[in-house]
C-alpha cells in the first residue's frame, strides 16, 4: 500500500487540530547549518541528518554530492509529495503511485555576476505523475489542495513562474487551472 490511509489521516488530522488550537505549536522553524568545507563543497547539518553538496569538477568542485540547486528543486518535490500523501489520506483519495519531476531554468550568467542578468530561476516546471482509479474530479481536487497547502509551492509560486503538468495513469490530464 502506497499510503497508510487511516494512520496518516489520524496523524494529519490530530496535528492540524493541534495547530488550529495552539499558535505556538502552529509556528515552526526549520533549521539547517551549512559549512563550507573546501572550494564549493559544503556539508549541511540538520537536527537529524548530515549530508554534502558540491559542484561538478568543471565548476570548481569535486563532485562529492548533489548540486546545491538539485537539493533546492528536490526539496520542492519532497515537500509536494509529502503534502500529497497527507492530503490524499485526509480526503480519502487512493493513490497507487505518485512521482514528481522538476526542472528549473536559469541563466547562469547571473550567478557569475553579469550585470543586469537575474540570478534566480526564470521558470520552474514540474510533472506530477499519478496512478489511481479515482475519478478525474477527485484527482483535481487533490492536486488543487496540495498546491494550496504545500509550503514549498506557495513560497516558490510567489517568487517565480510555476508550470504544472499532471499525468494520471500515463495520460496527461487537460489543464484545469486553479480557481481564482
């Protein structure tokens, strides 16, 4: 089973109710400490994990870990799918599989300091792949709720253009934009 519906729903509902009652519980700080080790190789320490990031050798690194922006985009995908699982459980939407492919487009001249060139992503696009026997309307309700609830999507959506493509059971769904 992809999602333990009852367990995840109970956990999600309990934490949601707690957050609604308690503003202190509702406010959370996510922390990480990043230390430069050598050249462009860094190590991050979170409250529970340590991991490295590095650039490719042609960019001054040694290739000792994923690129910083690979982590950035992957974090978006991790957050989106985590919220997807919780929301699916909350709404009772059965999923057989879920995947998230993300692509960021940027002009590296900005990172190299070229005047007048924006250093951030010009666009972030993602493909959300789902497998389910649920009706299309329930899938769209789920997707809309995840887009609304996902902190990473909300943060990035304010900062850069976002494009989504939803594929259900191997077939793209017609665009169903979020309601205004």
